[in-house]
C-alpha cells in the first residue's frame, strides 16, 4: 500500500495491537520450538501505568519480541497482583464516599464487594500495557487470587508449616495504625521530620545513689509517651559512671513501676547521659535488649492499641488519665506525648534544655529541637508504630541458603554484577519474614484454632495464644480429620466465624457458652502478605502444583527483568520459593534496571510535581518513540533521566524511516522475497549488505549481554546513518531521470534495497513494533506478520575493495562537511581539492566514483598533485591502512583573518569556562556536598566546553 505523506502513530497503534492479539501473534503455535519464558512483575490490580512500568515492560517486550523473531516458543506470562492493602484501601474509600463501611458486612460480604470492584474497575493497567505495545500472552492472563493460584498458595503455606519453616511468634512488627495491620520493613519509608529530644530523671530505688551523689539516672528520648511501658534502663558495660548501680532498680515516674538497670552494649556512653530507657514492646532495638536481659516476649508490655491510643498495660500501672489518649496531638487536642511531658514536668522529673540566644542569653526549654528519622507507612502515610503482636513468620534465614549459593556459584547471574554485594548483604542478614496481615482481602491463612487438651480438659490460654491448638491444612475437610484425631470421637467438631467486627486477633477467640461435647474451630482471621503469593509467580502461573505440560516446558523461566527496588520484595523471595517448591532456581539470569528520574536527576514523586505520565508521552509522540527512548537510555547500573526532547527525537527517527520507505516505494523498491542477501555487484549494494551483517552481529552481541542501550544504538546508527543518510544517497543516481529502470544496476539495487529495508524492519521491530509492522505490510503482501517473521540471516560475502571504497567516500564526505561547518562555509559550496600523494584506494575511487565524490563531498575538480600556494584547509579520508590528505584552497572562499579572530575568541571563552568547571569538579567539598544534579550539570558543561575547545583548536589548525 502507498504510505501517507506524514507518519501518524495514533493511526496505526490501536489497529495493529488489536490484530496481533486477535490473531494469536503473541503466542504463535510452536510446540517443537525451544522455549523462552519471562514473567512480568505483576502490577497491582489497582495500579495505573507509571513511567517505571513503562521502562520495565519495554525492556521485557524487547527481549520477548527478539526471541520470538529468533524462532523461540516465546511466552511472556502476564497478570496482576491482588494487592491486599492497596485494594482494600480503594474499596473502603469508595464505601466511605457512600457513607458505608467494611464492618457493615460479613467478611464474605465485603470480599464479594472487592470482587465486584475488580470486575468493574480493576485491571486498568492491563489496557495501558497494551497501549505500550507489550506482546503478552493475554489468553492466559493470571491473577494472584485465581482459584488455581490460591491452591498453590495454600499448599506452600501448609508444606512450609509441616517442615517447620512457618511458625507463629510474638515479636515486634511495623504496625500501621491507620490501616490497622502489620507491614514489612520494605514497606516502611524513613523520613526526617522536626522533633524534640526530652531529658528526664528516673529516681533510683532503695536509697541507692550514683558515685557523684545523684539519686536519679538521666535518660533522654524522642518518644516520651512510650515511657509508660518502660521495662529497664540500659547502660554500657564499660561505663564506669554506672558500674555501681548495674543490677539495681529505678522507680519509673508516673507508673511507679520498678525496673532494673542492665548492662548492654546498645547504650552509647558518648551519647547524652549514656543511659537509655528500654521499652521492648515499642522499639526494635529495645526488643533485642529486653530479650538479652531475660525478658520473655510474652511478658513485654504494650501501652498502645491497634489505633495507637494508650491502653492499660498488663501490670495495670498506667493511670486512668492517660487511657484512651492518642499517641500524638491531633485535631488540636493534646495526645499522650504532651500529657506525659506535662506530668513529668509538673512532678519535677523533666530536665530542661538550656539554649543560648544570639545575644548569648540562656533560655530554658522543655526539649531540644532535633531532626528525627521517623518511619512512615508507604501506603497508610502515618508514623509506623513498633508493636508487639502474635504473627506468622517464615524462616527466611533457612530459605535464603540455597539462593545465596545459587548466586555465589553462578547458577543465577545478577546483571549488573554490582548488585551482588547488596543481595548478599541483605540475604545473609535476613530476619524472619512476617507474612500475616490484618486484612479481609487476600489469601486467608489456612490455620484453625481450637482449645488445647490439658489433662483431658479443653482450655484456652488467654495470656499466650501460641499454646492453643492450631490445625494447618489446605481444606476444612483435612482440618476436621486433624481435629478428630486430636480431640477424639466424643467431641463434635464445628467451624464457626464469630462476629468479626468484635474480633481483632486470635486472642479474641474464646470458647464461651459452648456445650462440653462440642469443639468450635475458628480460622485465623489474618491474610497472607501479598508478596507471599507473588513469590510463586514463576511456576504457579504455569499450573503448579499440578504437573502441566506448560510447567514442564517453561519452568525454569529464562530471565527475570525487574527494577532493583523490588530485589528483596519479590526477586529474592521467588528464588527462595523456587528452590523450596521446585527444587531449582526460577531463572538463570536476573536483570535489574534503574529508576526513571526527573530531568534534573531528582526522584519522581507526586509531592514534587515532577511525575511524568507515560500515556501522555504516547499520545504526543507515539509508543514507539517512548519505547526507543527507554531502551536507548537503559545503561546497566545507571538511572534514566527523563528527557522529553529525546523522546521527540526518536519520534523524528520514526518519521525518517517512514520517509525513507516512501522513497523506496516511489522508486519501485518493495518487499524482499529472500532471507539470504541478494547477489550484488555494485559497490554501494555490497557495502549495505556488509553493514546489515555488521549491525545484526552488533545487536545480537548486545542482546546476549542485555546491553539494551548498545542494541538500540546499533540499530539506530545503522538505520539513520548507514541506510537513510548514505545508502539512499548513494543509490539515487541509479533511479535518476533518464536511467534505464530495467537495466542491471536498477534491478539489482531494487532487490538489495528492499532486502536491506526488510532487515531494518525486523531488527528494529523489538524496539519499535508499531511502525515496523505498518511498513512491513506497506512494502508488500508476504502472507505473515512481522511479529512472527525470522531474524536476519544474511549469509553473504562481500568484496572488501568495494566496501573500502564506499567507506572512503563516506569518511571524506563527513570530514569535508565538518570542516566547512567549523569555518562557516556553506554546506552546498563546491570546492576544488588536491591530493598530493593518493593511496591506491584513493586513486581507484577517484577514478571510478568522481560523480559520487562531487555529489556527496561537493569536491570538484579533484586533482592528483600538489596544491597551489595560498591559504587552504586540510581534510583526510581513511578507508584502509593509509590516510589520504586533501588540500582545499580557501582563497576567495572566506576571510581568513576574520575567521581566525572569530575562532580564537570562541576558543578562549571555552577554555576559560572549561578551566573554571574543572576547578569546581576537583573540589571535594563541591562534589560531596552539592546536590547530585548540580554536580552532574557541572560535569556535562565541562565535557561540552572541553569538546568545543578541541573542535576550535582543530579549526584553527586547518587554517595554518
């Protein structure tokens, strides 16, 4: 078909995507072909396409399209994650807008509301991925709450439990008081916010005093509200100031609780007074100190409830005036923090902070202002509270052993290798993985609690629910069998859900009012961490735990591509579960790409207002341009700076290819009928065949090393420079007016040019699928789509003499054009040239290709011999072992003196600026303290001015 005069991405993208999907192009039937499999990091079902998704999925699509063109049975597994916290938040927020709430429904009723939302509104991102051109196997789209996936999740939990790798424990967790659930360390964001440092007196008990006579120990804290649950004061073992009181006690103000003074290296003698208050139920470091001091987790005190309001501690010592207060001030009402400080101050236990004014006067304040590193939940957006609860944990340390070995022995290659150190550091210091979440939406934990049997009697342990009987199984039928074996036949086994609104934890399940011959089993109300189910993605999506043909062929996967920011959220956990469930690594290679940052290098965030919408870029420039930008900028180990001008530039690249194809069509150049290169006699045709082969080798090598930028640059340079700029110019005389269209030169050139254009379309297709498919069909009816074409296989020998001659003409032309530009000579000006001592290559090329030299380099006549005296510039041409020097007289062409003055002035300016920037960059203070984007800008400016200085010096040298 004849192409339109202008390239309009919007006119072709939706049409071709619909065709690919409906025709099965994303998964052609290739049962006997070698498998190649990747799985996408499943985006949240609540999500929308952001620029990070655009990068991640573009890279994956490049790989899968490349392998499909190479004849592989290429499977790209696609799906979405149920995103427990995020999805429940979305649905509850919508309910609130209708003056409704979750607790108005039964658990099953609310979950059905979520499924309704998923059917109506979920999966927006899957449609957006189509707009990006992602060639995923949508016929097998997965969801982590699908029935077969749930089966895999339950089996994994039960197997881990039976192997002693999942257990219930009382430990501190990151508690989100807004969402009222535990979250992982990886979902906590540290922010530095204004705060205070308070100093208090803790009176020594039993008349004990310090060596300096004080009858109290001074402690300091940024969280005074937690002192209501203090259980010790720690001092360093080597701190002589407190040696005499280690093992003694203090009487805690407000509560009157006697707490011991313990020696622990956690206390820093150089920090503050050297004494640290220990609240093991509300601080991760204190939890470890408490354990070392012999305090059992079950005896540690909680003073906050699930909403971060003060509650009574187990010892009942918190005064009523504090009960019910929120931990912080809110809505103008003082919270527990303010109340505790006020009470300590009133009772004389507050040690004021003395500050000096600018005039040197001393002023007394209740606390010292400080910037405090504070944990926030990445979704709830409130300060995280370390909270002591019963949760389910995975023995991550044990599961990490095989993945660590896999990376060490090369079974898994991490690309770039620099990430290995980070991987080992985290995995070798990994903590137990808390996998329970206090939500309704998600995979409910397959554990049922019942009373324990003690001496033939059934009882619930109200203080330590880990001692109650738990049954773990994949179904209620299996639980019933376990319960009957445990309780005996005299008891009737019944499953029951208590009114859930009244239940917060398993500790609320009490067998009250139940007949003595009946046992009520209640399922754990918690669900599993979303990352627990997504860790099964590489094999559960292929049918596991059933032994499917798909699983047998496509596991292990071949490659995983992900952002480095989910290396521990997801990648490492897939390694663990792959080894545990399948007995092998889930893939042999893991590619970690960087982040897409704002143009100034800053991290994108909504609060900064610098977020870039990829769909907006697609609307403006087309998906192909955005994809090519992502690939061209993806350099291993580096983040990408967003640059809309470069996206626009790649749109121009697409337009150039479009116009080149139009040129071919106008000269009768259509689709090729051969995978092998046509036979060629003309030098230009032999040259382009050789360049096709070189480009293909370069792209293959880059793709093998996952160098996306190198692969993109190879096809870009070949298409723009070699094919469009040079080859099409070289062959124009063949199709010039008056030339015989049926003569050998025209017929051969049409065959070679059509073949070369086809190879471009195939090699460029993984990067720019839409325009290449459109042009593929525009060039002729082949009976199949480009998406399922074959990767280039030129298998051609070309004459080195012919290709050297073309390279020589190109080098000469390039250098002449550059020299003209440096000296301000119009590019179209024809100049005489002299070659005093031409090489054999130069002599033969000048003799055979004088017309090409005149048309391209604008040199005429070219004389072999010495140039006349007078001002001249020199340019070289390199096409073989020798370099040919051309002398081009400038008399009457430019004002030599004026040009020298201009160049010298510009050179001095660039040298001065380069020297100044070099000095700034050699200053360690600037490099270390300035904003990263400022340092990067200085480096870019230095490189520019240094390059300008070199160019201007070369131009002056040309003038002699």
